[in-house]
């Protein structure tokens, strides 16, 4: 538990430093938005276990299921930052809004998967079938890579947009 705590606090401290919010005794408050995703779990653990308070930071975590909404809240000053994937950050970055990525919380190496009915034995079995995924997300990108390997495209399936929650 001590190793987890040290790693988490190092990552969070680096992120807060990047936001200009880390200070010794009382760093103040930070409001972070994010979608529902298990990779953001350590932020909730750090909050609930008192690690942020111990470091002098009051962290308010807001779950907002649409990335466009939490990025707009950051741009408008309603949030101080967001826990987000790099692809989301790049999607909303512009000349007017220069979002900065300050800390990586997670690396995924083989943690993704496709869940199907038992009768689906390959991606080709999905031809003409409805497929639910979060449009515009890493999930859609990854699914397209899989489809391409099978000589397919999204036109071969029926995409249904589904948010992370």
C-alpha cells in the first residue's frame, strides 16, 4: 500500500505542479472533470484515503460523461482541469484553447477487448450487426484497427454510440 501511495502522490504532485497548484502547506483547491473509467480510480482512492488533504490539496472530482462538456467546462473556467486521454485532449485543443497534458495516470497494454454473444467467433461474424462503442474515443480507433486487419470498415457494421458510463 505504501508503494501505491508513493506512486500515486508522485504522479498527482507532478500533475498539480504542472497546473501551478502544488505548494507545501495549503495548495488550495482543484476541480477536475472526467468520464467514468476505471483508470481514474486512483484519483478517487487518493481523495477518499485522505492523501490529497494530507498534501494540502482539496480535490473536487466531477464525473461528466461527455468529454466535450468537461473540456468546455475547463475552457470556461468552471473546472481547473480534466482527467482525460491524450486523444480527447488533442480533439479539443486549438489556437484559442491550448490544453496541456501534465501527467499520465495509466498505460494500457492489452487491457482492451471486444465483448460479443457466444455465437460470434470472429470480427467477420459482426458484419451487418449492431456494435456499441464510444464514438470519437480510443475505443472507436482501436475497433477500426481491428476491422482493418480483417479487411472491414465501420460501414460493415452498424455503430451505436455509447458513452463510457
